[in-house]
């Protein structure tokens, strides 16, 4: 059975969707090594990712779907990804098997704060690294603060201030998943889960 990850990201433009798929594929290759890799679907919005995931659960018995979306806000202690999303997205009433639902807390860009050297390398070491440092618990940093830090750190670079579709996926390609999993319990859970479900039998 093949694993298919439905990811929030990529918008509606083909170029951005391609960049999103490539970035997550390269990241998961670092995590999984020689194991089979999940197929990446860049669904666009979080609602679209959820609906794609639900359709796959219902209609594709030969596929093992995984949902990966931003949490958008802190995840309460003791609350798993499914419970967090059900509490936040009241219209998400379809099935969400616990182990197949995963979060980027509080957003994909929080992962970048776990590997500041990768961000600096992408911007040709022109960033203000101090603007990205701070709380080692990246999951506790509000999404708006993550985005503000990235903007402030990069606004004077030759590539210009951080932009999600122009810069985000190329940075994601560069980050070290080991750095991320040390600073994000939800990323660690995702990477551990993917390694388990792609283990050859």
C-alpha cells in the first residue's frame, strides 16, 4: 500500500504546487533514506487538503493517506492533532484516523527557526540572524511572530523580504529534519510515523 501525503501549501498555481511537492519530497528523503517515499499532493488551502484527504480515505483503498496542515495556533497539552483540528475546524466532520493526521506547529515556517543556518545559506548569509533566534520551543511561537521574524531578518537581503511561495519551499528543501525534530514534538511525531509506515515488510 502506497503512502500519500496531502499537504497544505502550493496555492492554485502550478509552479507553486510543483515547488511545494519538490520541497516536501526532498525533506522526506532526508528523513526516510532508502525507504519508499510518500507521494506528495500539494492541495493548496487547508480545507482543500482536508477534503482531498477525506476523498482518498473513502475512494482509494490501495492508498494510505496522511494529512499535514498548519496548526495555526498552539496545540493544547494532551490534545492530539485530530482533536486540535476538530476543535478548530468545526466543519471538518469527516473521518480523521488519529495516526494519519499531523501538524506543522504553528506553521511550516516555524520549522525554519530550528535551522537558522539553512535560512542564512539560502539568503547568501545576508540575513539578520539575531531576528530569528529566541524561544527554543518553536511550537510556542505564535504564527504571526514567526512571519514577523522572517520578514525582519530578510528584508534587506538581495532576494527581498521573505515570501512564502517565492522563498518558502526553497528554504524547506535545505533544512535539516534532525534539527526540526529536536525543536518540534509534532515534527518528530510526523517523521517517526513516516519511517514506520514506509518500513519495508
